[in-house]
């Protein structure tokens, strides 16, 4: 009898931590999204928090900004990661370990530290504009212009996450038989043809996995706009993640913040399903 109970004692700490820090917040936030706080007491409010979203201009701005960053950043990052992985997987390249570590280092850099570093470099008199000045170009209002502020966030996110996705793709590339490339070379296929005819189809499950992770991360985007632009200028970089934070921890409207959070959950589910269908995955 003791032997049958032993496994449960071993997994009990993990299960308890999951229930407290994952399951309970999920259930509690869903509960809050259907309630409103009145005189210090939460009362059932039905769908009022969700209908409130329909007339909330800041929510629609945050939704639009999030999708713009998503459309720009995710395909760019995944393509760069795949190209880098293909180059670093080459048998002709020397010092591959050094290059792999160098490209992966941004992924383990503190989110706050790297965001602050980019905010300093993107000031009007920062490093980026100094470099532009050396080649005779005018400075760019990286953080004070609505369009450039979005692009600044895309640049920062790409710098940090390309190496992370590169490692994922690199692991997939090392499982592709070298004989496939040799056979393609014999048939006269060049490197570019091999990349699109062998590498990309063979990496389809990896691309799907990296795409879903990137989708979830981008729709939850918070650190970069919070530290780089604060959501400005004029809410032009306000994202859904930042809007959830503002409602919950600045306005203490946790009910409305929870409703926004569950909109993000629905969007993640829809986009992930769309990626499964687009890649032709039958699972």
C-alpha cells in the first residue's frame, strides 16, 4: 500500500504549486471578468465587462497596435532565425559554437536591462542616431514618433528572440538527413532551391511550434512597450498586455483587466488554430 502512495507524495509539491499559481489564477480571473466591484464587494455583472470593450477606444487601439507588431515581427523573426540556423548548421563554417552562443545570449538577457539599453540607444542623441550622423543621414525619432516607436519595439524584440528561435530551428535541422541534400545537389539543385524544397518542408512542425510560441509571446507583449515607450506616444504603442497591467495595477479595475485578458486567450486560440490549418497539420 505504501508503494502505491509513494508516487503521489513525489508529485504532490508540483501539483500543489500548479493549483495555487496556475489553476487558481485562471479560474479567479474568469470569475472576476463576470463581476464588478461595488462598495468593496464583487457583484455579478454578466457580460458588462465584455460589452464595455466594444466602446473602449483604447482597447481597440491596443488591439490594433498588438496586431501590427505581431504581423511585422513574427514573420521577420522566424525567417531570420531559420536563415541563421541554416548558416550555422553548415559544415563549412568554423567557430560554430562561438556564433551559436553569441546569437543565443540576447535570449537570456534580462528583459528590463535590454529594454532600458535600447531606450538609451534610441534617444535623439543616442547611439543609433550618432551612427546615422556618421554616414550623413538625419536622426530618426525612434521613440517619439508613432510609426518609429512601433518599429523600435519590433527591432528590440527581433534582437532578443531571433537567437532563441534559431536554436529551435537548429535542433530541427540536425535531424534532416544529409543524404537528402547530397541527392538534391546531384540533381542540380542549388542552395536556395534546397532551402525551399528540403529545409522548409522538413522544418514544418518546428516552424509551427516556434510560430505558436511567438504568437503567444507577442499577444502578451508587455516588457518592451512598458520600458521603451510607456505605451506612447499617444497610445501608439499601447498593447493588450500593457493595457491589462494598467487596468489591474494602476486603475485597480481587476474585473475589466480580466475581461481583456480573456480576449487575449481567445485570440491566441484562434491564431494558433489558424496556424495549424495553414501548415496543413492534421492533428
